[in-house]
């Protein structure tokens, strides 16, 4: 949650607290009037202790202390009316009300301070987690992208699942993976792999070379001395993809990870994985040869990457979540709509609580135009806007406007500026 979101929320909370102050004040007035109108044998003054107690439930320590002082003043006004001030019984009531008000105010102060410390710690934790798992932008080159991450651990933003995307000179490289285990150890391993991917995605020319570098990074991390009992037992399933900007086949290497789903023509099929490699961290046991599988991603297609936390999510009867079936039923027109519907459906399937981290990425290639065509359209739109504005202001006769003046010369991709020039306007005149 950002600072801009917290400030309005604090303002709304303060306004609500000010409005609720009418409740304890009304109780004080009602108790005082009831005590003055009832016989002296029925003292109602001790009931004034409810005023600071109620105030502490929604206001800060300052308002709680003020309300306690108002309650004490109201009790003293009752004593003046009944002429009880100075008696042992009435003085004990005042002391009791004063002590209770002070105790409630102190406890409210400690609660507010603890809440602020917890909020600060949570803010720092969320910022650190977002540094590890950066949110994917909605547009990466010619790709429209949407992502979802659901951590199984309460109050956590990330867990053992991971994903990232890096732009290269020829396209976009993506990774999605799942770390063995849960908790802080899994987050540490995920952060290590994401850092290695972001570093090497630009340098490694081939996809097998990139995956081999990731394998070495995980193995180097396993060799580091640590006090963890599970040291040396970590492995990470992953799928690494290279999607070129041009209309050429995309590449994929899978390391024990579920294959992505391809949505096309209302049908969902899993991408073919001919020779999957072992999970990252176990490659030294078999010396794998990372095989590259290719597939075609057309603008009408949509690619759905996911972790096993999605397809292994169970409902109350133990039924696994049918991701392919639900993705086909969603029939979304954009990646964001698909992810939004699948997220809602997944949470409904598990009853709102996941037992494992779950992550999904949906992407679609846009029908992008060539740079020359985009430049031509941009200049044509600008020239047309300037011409129409000049005609409307009377700076240019309407007969001088010719649509063919905006057309580019043959064999070029740019639009030449019209030969006319707008006259200079005098200062002070529209």
C-alpha cells in the first residue's frame, strides 16, 4: 500500500472518529440527567466510566484522555448538585473514575504505538518483497501481460513461487518457477534465481546457455555454508521462454515445470515438451542437455504460464482445480480479464484459502505495426490536427486544405510538413 493510499485512509478514519465522539458525549449527558432526575438513593455517576472506555475503541489516546476528563467533570457536577463533594463515598467514586480513565488512556497509547510499529514493519516488509518479485508491467514490447500471485502464508506477498520478465534486443525473456519448500528459505532461493535471471538474460545469447547459467547459480548457492537443516536439498522447477518481437517461433526450455497452456480458437492445449530437463539444482546429477521446444504465438493466441500451486489446488472434496477447462470457459478478450476471472474462480474453488503458493502469467501478442507505419500515422494525425485548427480560427482558408498534402511521398515513410505557415499572433490577442 502506497503513501498516497494511506493518507486518504487516515483522513477518513479521523473523520469517522470525530463523528463517533457524539456517542460517549451523549451517554455522559444522559447519565447526568438521569442521575439528577432520580432519587438520591440510586447513584448513576459510576456509569460514567463507559464514556472513556467506548472512546478508546475508536479514538486515540488524546481523545480518550479528554473524554475521561469530561466524565470526571460530569461526576463532579453531579456531586455539586447533590452536595456530596467531600464525603468519603463520593470522593471514592471520583478517584475510581479518574484511575480507570488514566489506565484506559495508557493502554490505548501503548496499543497505538504497537500498531504504528507493526504498520512500519509491514510496510518495509512489503517493499522488500516487491523488490524481490517485481510486478510485471501491462505492456512488455509487443506483448500484453497480466500476472497473479497468491501466497499461501498469511500476510505475505510472496512465497516460493517466482516469475520475471526481461527485455532483450530481439524480444522478451520470461521465467516462471516454484521453489521446493516454504517460508523464508524458499523466498531466499527465489530471490537468488530471479537475480541470476535478470543478470544473465541480457548476456546469454541462447536459451540453453541462459538455463545452464541458472543451474550453476542454484548449485553455487547450495554449496554455500549455512545453518539451515535443509541445506543442499533445494531445487527449483522452472520454465524459461524467449518470445521474439518478430513473427518467428518462440522458444521454451522446461526444467520439471508444468508446461504453459496455449489458448486459441476457443480451445486450450498444453505446449509440447519433448525432453524436459530436471529441476534447477539437480542438473549436476545428470548433466542435462537443455532441449529447446518451439511454438507459434499469434496475435489471436493467448499464453498462460502457471505454477503447480494452481493445478494442485483442491476443493473440500479433494478435487484438483481444472485449470485448462476453466481457462477455456473464461473466453477472455485480454490477459488481464483472463487472470482476473481465473483468480476469482480459483479462490472460490479452494474456499478462499490456498495451501500452496500460486502464480499465473497471461500474455498475448499485439497486432503491432511497423515503425515506419507508426511514424507515418503519427505525423499524419498531427498535421491534420494543425490544419483543422488553423481553418477553424480563420488563419487558413478552407479551400487551401488538401488531403493529399498529408500523404507521404512515394517510397518514404514520413509525412512532409505542409508548405503553408501559420501567421504569428500579436501579443494580447487570441
